């Protein structure tokens, strides 16, 4: 997580790079120069309380090309892509898409997530999608708890959910799993270094 | 008395005064326009560009001047001021600076405004550094830069808004209303001249309340790529032949710096001294700052047979000046018709 000391240096805004802004324009089809700086994204963000950098500030950081900060921020991994920000944005800036792009970039450059087991969780989840075409929550939780050595994590809640019929212990597979697997084959995850 | 011999005095040959003279003359009454400068057209004549449409403001002025010249009821006297006046029944007996004495049945004050003296902000270095200009000086500079080689054009230009306005300590507390728009215009024109230039506008708010204004300001940011930085610059210091601007980006809470080649100060529009003097002569109302004040319920009237239009009332954009000139003329025409 970033703290104030990381932030507080004088920024030479005439020497900042536009490249990240251009990349995002190209890959996310969203122009952050359209931002009105109103803060409606941050105000409505469902996870702002655990974000180290809130959505409006993320857009500002893109504007000044602070890529390094963006790739190591914790918000990258605590954003749940709930789409509230883009839904409410008066300029239709697709922040979840930008977050996706930045996450991919951080992953491919090997920038470690700031909290433990984030990569593990993402890998297990994608793996399950590859196998079943959807996410079997019970299996994923068990796998994650074992691999991260947190054996009793959320066990109590899991049991409650099971007895209420909210958790199916047997993973279900979608009909046309081949299509999903073809997707994974065509677009392999890339990671440098 | 034949009504068509009624005569109105219009003081000030800017856009508002020209509009009033043209309308009064067009209605068949006599309009005498006096202008203290040699040239008609006021501030508009000195501008390089206009907002919210990218028109040529000098063409607009020329068109209004031509209309006035072609109207036999309109007489324009440049290099002329009002020396004194006194009321005789329903008329003003006015002595002009050329010692001419004339009688008028109504007066329209269209004396325009002055600009705040930017050198009062020591921290911005106006007067100390050559490349710190006022907005009006920059308009002339834009014209000059048309013929410059590309490598001589400034690469980094910083625009400061609210210089002398929204300042309770060194300037005036009011918002000078049109600086947001002309700053957007000037930054956009700079980008047109040199698309490689980096333009930064330092602002507290950008106020774009007008038809097409928001779209205009946004297009300067989004299409011409002028960077808006929220924060009032704190100081300008020379550094390696550049002017280092220091401010806080208040949206991020970080201090920022820009090494600028040129700085443009959007200095506030303030009451002209001559307005206050003339208001005294004609019995016009003056507000707390020195702008002409209106009689409640009569937005163009400021005294008995005294009307006003344009920037002498408050900072106003070119379209507003024309509206006000026409509105003041309508009041004069109505008054003359009733007489």
C-alpha cells in the first residue's frame, strides 16, 4: 500500500508521459481526458473504503503518467469490477476496463500484488473456469484454503451456506466446455520475468 | 417638437456602444457616439480570437462600424470625451473635449472596463519577467506569433486564472466572469499555432455558464489537449532561462511544477476610472466597486434619462455586450417615442 511519503514529491507536470493515456485510449476505448473530475466514481465506489487510491485519483494518475504507482497500488486487486463507477460516470469513462488493463499489465510485468495470495486466487479461479466453464465456489474455496495454508478460513460461513442450500459441493460443468477451453488456448496468459 | 430630432449621446465606441448607436439611429433618432480613443471597437478590436465560436472578433467590430458609418442618423466622434454636463429640464447640456456644446435627450454609458494591474501580484513576476503577459497582451502576441518560426514559438505556456478576481486581499472579491472562457480560447489558439506546445491552465473552478460555453471549454481540453490543473499558482521563479511555476494540484493534493516559456495572466476586469467620473457627471448609480448600477426593475437604466450597456456595468462577453447595447437602445427609443 502507498503511504503519504511515497506521494509527496513535487511533480513536474510538463515532463510527464502521455504513453499510458494513449495505451488506455487504444486498448480500453476510453479517453480519460473526458474526465470532469467530479468524483462521482469515488463517491459511489463499493470498495472505496479499502482502496488506497480511489477511482478519481486513479484517472488523475493516468493523466500524469504515474504508471509505476498505478501498477503497484492495492486498489488494482481490491476492485471487484462491480461497474458502479462506469454506470454513474457522466463521461462514461470505463474505469473497470482500465482496471482490467492495469491488472493485466501489472501481472505481465511481474509487479507483485500488495496483499498475499492474490495471484494464487486469480490463478485458481481461472483454472476452474477452464475446467468447468464457471466458478464452483465450494471447490475454489477449499483449493484456495489448502494452497494458501489458511485451512479454516471462512469455514463457518461455508457450513452455514451449505445447510441453507447456497453452496453446491459438487462442481457443475457447462455444456459446451470446449468453447471455453478454446478461448484459453487462443489467449494464453502472458507473464514476463 | 418633432420626435425624430431627439438625440442620444452614447459614450464609448466599443461593441455595446456601437450596437446602441446603430439601433437608436436605425429607429430614426439621432445618435452621437463619442470615443476617447482614436480607434473604434474597444477591447474587441484588440482581440485575436473569440469564444464560444472560433470567429474573428475584428470582423464583427468592422461590420458594426460600417453599419454606423452608413447610417445617416449616427455620428461618431473619436478622440473625444465628455468634459462636463448639466441638466436643463429634460435635456443634458454637454460640453465635449473639442469645446463643442450639444444638447441630448438621453445618455447611454458604454464606457467599458479596465484590467486589474497584474504587477500587484509580486509572486507572478509581471513587469519583472518579459514572458509574463496579461491576457490582452497575449492576444497581440498571438497575432505576432503567426509569423514566427516554429522553433521560436513557446513550447510550454502556463495560464493563470483569477488574477485580481476572487481575491479579497489584493484584488476584488467578485468573479470576473469571462476569464475562464477567454483563457480556454487563448490556450486553444496557442495549441492551434503550435500543436506541440504544452499548455497548462491553472484554475480554481472553470465557469462555463453560457450557451455553447461548456462544450467550448471541454473541446479545448479534449480535442486540443490543453491540460487543466486545479490550483492557484503560488510563485514564479526564473530557472535556467525558464519560468518555474509552483502550485498545488488540489485534486491530487500534490505539489506540481511547470517550467514555462511563457505565462499568461487572466487579470480581472475592473471598473474604469472614467466610468466613475462620468457617473458623477450624469447622476448614474455606482455600485460598491465602481461599476454602473441599475435601477431595480430597469436593468438598463441607471438614472433619469441615463442608460448603460456593456462592461461598464459588469464584465460581459461580446454577445452580452451586444444584447445590452440593443436593450439600452430599446429603452432610449421607447423614451423618445413617449416624449
